C-alpha cells in the first residue's frame, strides 16, 4: 500500500497547527525569529528543519467593493450578481496552503542520492535514512520543489518522513492529526485520489471552477516524475503557491549526457591523435 | 466591467485579458508577466557548493586530459620519457587532491565511504565517485611504477618488482575510459539537477567540460615541459597543434551552450559572474591564448603565457558556472518559465 497526503487548500485557515505539530513530533530545531515583512508567513519555505510550511498568499485586490453589500450572503457563497458589478474577490484574498514533501512517484532526490540513503520504505514513501546520509547535498538541487536542505550544524539532509515512526505504530502523521479543518488528509493514495476528484467536483458544482488537483501526472508530475503521493487541491496557478507547473525528472537526461560525453571523448581523442602527425 | 457577474468570472468570461480570467492576486494576466511567484522566495534550493567543487572540476579535468594525451602518445608509439613522467605525476597529484576536495565538501566528511556503499547509474554523483576511485587507483599504480623507474624509491628489489609487475600499457589503456568519464561526467553532475541554466544544457555540458578540461591539461603539460626545458620537439609540436584545435572546439561548445541556454543563460552575464565568465573564461581563457597560439612563430615565452592564461581561464569558467547556477536556482522567474512548458528536458528528447 502506498500512503500519502491530500492537502485541500480550500479549507485551510492558516492556523499553522500542522507546522507546529511537525516540529514538535519530529523534534526539529527552531529556524530563528525572522520577520519577512511580506505577509504573516515568516516561515517562508520548506527546509531540512521545516517539513510542513503554511504559505500565506495575501494579495489584496486593488478594486474595492462599493455600495450596499450583504457580507453575510457573500460569506455564505451566493452566486447571484453582486451590486455595482463588484467582484467577489474584491475583498482581497487570503489563500493558505500547507506545503510538504511531494513524495514523488519517481523521486528525483532518491535518484540523485549517491549513498542510497534515500529509499522508498514499506509505505512507498520517500525516506532519508539519517544513519547513511553523508551530507553530500546532491539531493538538494535535484528536488524540483525545493523541499530538502542540509540542516545547519548537522550537515545531513532532512525532509518530511511522512511520520514513518507514527505509521509503523498505526498512527496518522502528526500534521494530519493536528489539522483542525481536515485540510490535511492522510491515507491510501488510491483513496485520496478519489477523494480529491470528488472534492474538486463539489467545488466546481458550487461555482469554483478554478479548483483542480495538483500532483497528478498531468499537473505537477510530468517529465518523468509520474505524479506525487502528496496531492493538493489548488485554486490558482501553481506558481502562486511557489510550485512549478510542469516539473521534470532531472535524471531523465543522464544517459543522454553520458552518450554526448562519450562522443566528445572520441572526437577529442582523435584530435589529439591527429596532432601527432607531422 | 459594470455588468460582470461572479458567474462570468468563474467561468472565465468576465474580465478577460489575453483570454484568461483575472484572478484575485494577479491583476495582470499577461502570460509573460513577472509576478508569478511567492514573494520572490526561490521555489527550488541551490546547491551548497563553495570553492571546493569548482576547484575539483578543474583539477579533475586536468588529470583526465593529461592521461588522454599521454596515452594517445603511447599508443602511437611516441615514447617521450619527459611527457610520461609529467603526465604520470600529474594524474597522481590530481587524483589525490580530487577526493580531498570532494570529502571536504561533505556535510559529514567522516562518512565519505558511504559513497562506495552502492553504485547508481542514474546518479552522476555516484558514478563520479566510482570512476574517481578506479581512475585514481590505476593512476596511482602507474605513478608508482614511474617513481620506481625514476629511482625515487631507491635502486632496490622493490623498485625492480614494481617495474616488472605493473603492466604500463595495459593499465594506461584500462584507465583511459575511466579518466575520460571523470573528465566529462562533471558536466552531467550539474545538468542532472533542477537548476534551469544547468539542466537546459544537458546535451552539451559533458562535451564542454571535457573539451575545457583537455585544453587546461594540454596547457599544463606544455607549461611543465617548457619550464623544465624538457620534452622532445615532436611532443611540443603535437601539444601545440592539439592546444590550437582544442581551444577552437572549446570555444565552439561554449558558444553552442550559450545558444542552447538562451534566456536561462543570463546569470553568466550578471554583475557578479560576468567578470569571471566574460573576463576570465572567454577573454583571458580563450580569446587571449588563441591569439597567442595562432599568431606567428611559437616562442617559449608565448607558450608559457598562453598556458597560464588557459589554466586561469579554465578555473574561472568553472567558478562562473557554479555561481551562475546559484543565481539561476534562486530566481523564481527562471525556474517557473523553465518548468512551465517544454523548455525543460522532456523524456522523449534525444542527444
Ligand atoms: S518532493 Fe523533493 S524531497 Fe520530496 S520526494 Fe520529491 S524530490 Fe524528493
Ligand atoms: S545529502 Fe544525504 S540524502 Fe542527500 S544525496 Fe547526499 S547522501 Fe543522499
């Protein structure tokens, strides 16, 4: 059985409970008090010491709502035209998204790792074995989503383990457990896929036709990665959440690169041989 | 815009610019707009590599190219003791320094041996470690025999044994493919990442590294032979011709790489990298030595000068590429444009 996450950004309230639960359960060190000035999100990004990161997308709209607006009706999801042609989004939108390792089906970090420290465990999750990693850092630029870094003062690379230790004991990962709105759901990847499709259909029926699943082979998993075991329901372009639209498997071209190098070696060898002809 | 309804908006026929509905926080819907990112925070992480890695690329290339030149000379029956000596010791020193650089760079240097735990053909870091191990050891044996021949170990039974037991020709030939692999695979090492400027150039990165490595190696050999006033005239002539040809090939490959990198190659011309790339790699590493190599009669002074320039240019080129990779990885715009359509390497692309 392959387990994974489904992160439904449409119900995320940005409480960061998952971030805190992850830090606590995995005993991750603090990242320091840094004030970004960008938004209420001062965590900024995933790293070797932050395995869940809640992004706050706070871009207020330039246009303003005018006239007599029934805010309660707005909140209750009315679909009739708004007075004065105002847009629903005109209040500005706060979107939240709890980011995590995508547990790629064909994982670039795993293919890059020269020590074989990164494996797929019995739950089909991408897992770094800390007793083997020698901190070469090659998995870091390989990851198409910027998930892994080397932990400072430790040297080794770390990322989400999908709470391997909890799963072994039959528990769900700490972030999914802590999430008060069920924005983070944990389960069998096949079940999550069905749940994601149903939820997107539900959103479409309500009029949110921009909702879609990211992390399928079509979106967020092309170019040889074959999709992700951490799926997301998004409401905007992937880039808004700092995710690429069509990531690719960096190792796809290793063979081609070796062939090109071998051809070059042959040509240069011949050039050297010719240079000896007087 | 006064009669736009919410329904219109969600169905994409509301306020439409360039055929796309306007969404909440992207007032401009121009496909080439610059604001597609999350507060400019890099979506991928750059490699941590500092100076050890470009220096390793440089010395590894010198070792590989030196071995190529001396082995070809040997195969063609051109036996020049000075060339052989210079090349054997060069390979030895570069292959001692290379692993030191690589292990120094590790987050947990004491665990370097885990590289030898497994062989992964898809991981250039893994194949690089193995080829270094093999090339280094074969090169070490060859250097040991050389040292015995040179009397560095004294004229004793051990020296005699080494000379008799180490099959020079066979080992040189055996080491050649691994040496060449060390020389070009550094290109694949950087292109098999998510960094746009490197990944974009996957087909030409390995050939460029090998050509540049060979040109630094030839310059190194010519420098050593000229400074020690050794080497047969035929060796020096061959070196000179090979240097000329290689520098032209290298220049062509760098030019083709720039074309291939297209907009993602911009970091090479950024303020912090341009002095290294344009000034160091292109002008002092290629243009100036090419002018010296192709102009008039060759003198010892000119050869020494052009060798020094090529060696410095090769080092600058490697630093420039690593630095440019960092800028490229830190630029959300570069990564998102690269990973949004068919610019990134696709499974069906061929060499
Ligand atoms: S998202 Fe990155 S770290 Fe996670 S499995 Fe994929 S490549 Fe590895
Ligand atoms: S840093 Fe560790 S996990 Fe990452 S590639 Fe190197 S050995 Fe593997």
